[in-house]
């Protein structure tokens, strides 16, 4: 369990440090992300971004557990 938490912390730290660069690459504005704009509100649901991050995180955890 401690190995998992340490790995998760390192991944979160890496994403936090790379966030400005990831934003420039278009992460968060991928095709498949849902944006609904109305007069008084904007609803943004990053569906494709969540799927991509889930696959990447699954891959990292699979490699760590090997």
C-alpha cells in the first residue's frame, strides 16, 4: 500500500509540474470533451481528457506493479 501511495504522489507531483505545458498541448480541449455554453453559465465536462488520463495512469500503474 505504501508503494502505491508513493507512486501516486509522484504521478500527481509530475502532473502538477507539467500542467502549464500540458495546457499548451491542448490537453483539456480534445475532441470529445463536452462544452455547453448558455447565457449565464458554462458547463465543461472533459470526457475524452478523462479517458486519456485514465489509460495513461493505468499504464503507469501496470508498469510499476511488474
